[in-house]
C-alpha cells in the first residue's frame, strides 16, 4: 500500500487529502481521506505511467471526482473533474 499527500486545486481553492492506494496488475484500489470525507478509490486503473480513478465525496455536496494523472518518479500530477460542475488540477507526493 502506498501513501501519498494529494493537493487538489479547484475554482474554490486548494484542498489537501491523503491518498492510499495499491496497484494490482493494471488495477488500482484504496482510499482517499480529507476534509470532504473519505471514500474508496473506484474504477482505478494504470496504463503505463498514467493513472485513472474516481472517488465519491459528500462535502461540500455529494459528487464523484474523476482523476487522470501521470506518475513521474516521486510525483504524480494531472486533472480532476468535479462531477458536472468544474475541473481542476492535482499534484501528489509520497508520504
């Protein structure tokens, strides 16, 4: 299990959370925990150095976050879609 700190940048500002995941073959599972609550990583998959996953949150309102990222050494960054509302970026580093 890998532990990462993830900083999510949205139109409303930055949010920091803990990302815990494990890769099994091309699949990814785990959990994301932050001030918006915690939830399992769903639909996680790896394609080379690219990662994709979703996570449901409850605050500030229930929605599904859709992540697309690229892992380069000890850093991961990419984009996140906040339900149907907006999109932003993220950067993550191992703890």
